[in-house]
């Protein structure tokens, strides 16, 4: 089972009938798309914090199939400024439950030069360049509202919790309206809101025209036509320029008529002033870091890893990294020098052996001449 389950929407999307929809009013999908393009631009600089909780309500898994820590409460943060990103998710087990150590904290930071990835509370890596794709599953709150802070964000569809995921789907409304796959199919009341419904052959999205066509909810159906996943957004507020966001999201997954898994997200804070120094990943003392930025690539293209631990006291982590790289470089130079010495010794031995062979051949030839002369 995909370990990112609790941060993903999982559903199987099928053809959706539109018999229960009112006749669609005139809807300009191009105008709706432009609203989402503008919203993405507005959210190009943002610092948002939310709480996430997930609960496995019914055991619907076959024997031997496991969802990693479905019950968890998380404090989440996403910080964006241009290309820079910081995602930080800290998870806690509800009373009487446990979660694996490695899933208690996951984080990623791209500061414009290097990408730091925290794979668990005590294990991190750092690489040169932009590797934000390693953490797309960490940001869900804005993504579920059609504004993923990484525009390549996808969620996985899954029709059966006992089977592998089916396929990914985009959360970027601006993108899905551009490809012509989604059409306005009518109007319908959804959780007390009169919505415009856009639909593909796979899912339907409910938009509120009175709130800038913000997503009120989304539904996905099983191959048999029953709803397998539904999420609802509510408690909206306007952040300006016609962009509305929800403070709460509830996502439910169904097995037949029963909800077997429920996610809840609630916004805690959102800001639009982000300092450049916000893009630093705070690591706990003792965290092991595998750093590939400092040594030259190997002949086979592999990247040598410099390893070090985050110190317990105040320290410049980059200075610690440079010191570790210098030690590793000295070690490599010594190893290289040792290799050269060994090669030189081998070469000398080969030459000595060759010389010995030459001398022996000459000796044998001379001995043969002497033998013939005496006979």
C-alpha cells in the first residue's frame, strides 16, 4: 500500500450520469479557468498552516494488506515564494495508537539552490538543485481546493483498498479546464450550495459561482456507479481579487454505503508575506544527513555522499557540512594516493618479473651455445 495514503485522495473514477442535474446556465469555462490562473498567481507567495487528521472507521482490508498509520493527527505547513518551497508535516498518534517512527515527521525544503529532504525524524538528505517532486504528497490543503502549490500535484485513484492504486489525477483546475476534458454539465445543490458542476468521464467537481467558482466539493464513483470518494469544503473566506478559500475540508471514502476512512483538514493560519530566510529546514540535533553537494561525481556518474550529524549546540549546518566534506576529500585523496602507490608497486613488480624473464632467457640461450661449442 502506498505509504502516502493519509496525504492523498484515493478513488476510482468512472463515467458519471447527469440525469439528476438541472439544465446548465450559461457557463464560460474559459472565465472560470482564468480565475484559477489568477488564484495560482495570488498563491505564488503564501505561508499556510493546517491540521490534518485521518481515522480508519471500519476495517475493510483483506488479511495481509496494511495501511501505514491510517490513524494520525498532523500539524502541516506549506511555504511558497516563487520556486522556493518548504513543506513540513509532523504527525502524532491518537491516544492508544502508535505510528511508525519514520512517519512522525516528513519535510522538504528547496531554498533556490539545494533541496533538503527529511525522510523521518532522524534521517535527511541534501542534493544540489530542485527536487521538489519528492514531496508533492505533503501539500494537500490548497491542492484539494484546486490550487496546488506544486502545479504538478496529483492524487491517486483507487477503487479497492485491497488493490494497488489505479491512476493519478490532477488537482490543478486551471490545467484540467485547459485540456477540454471537463465540461459544464448542469447545476445542482451540493451541501446547501447551488453549484455549477463540471465533469469528465471520471469525476465531477462542484463550484460555487457566488464565491468565485471555489470548489465546494468533489465526488468520484466506483465502476458500479456508487460514490467511492467525496470531499466537502466549507467555512469560506475571501482573500482578495475574487479568490475564496475554505477553512475546513472533510474527505470520506466509501465501501458500499459505509464510510471506511475519513480525513479532516482545518486551516490554522495563512499569510502572504514570506521572508527569504523562511526556507530553512530545522533539523533535530543528532539527525544524520547524507549530503551529495560537495564531492565531484564518480566516473560512473554516481554522487559521493558526505555524512554528518546535526550538532547538539548552536552551529552553522553549512559549516558542519563543509568540514565533513573536507575530511571526506582528504580521505579520498589519501585513498587515491594509496591506490597510486599500490599501482606503482605492482608496476615495479611486473617490470622486475619481466627483467627476470629476459635474463633467464638470455642465460638459457648462452648456455645452449656453450653446450654446442663443447660438443
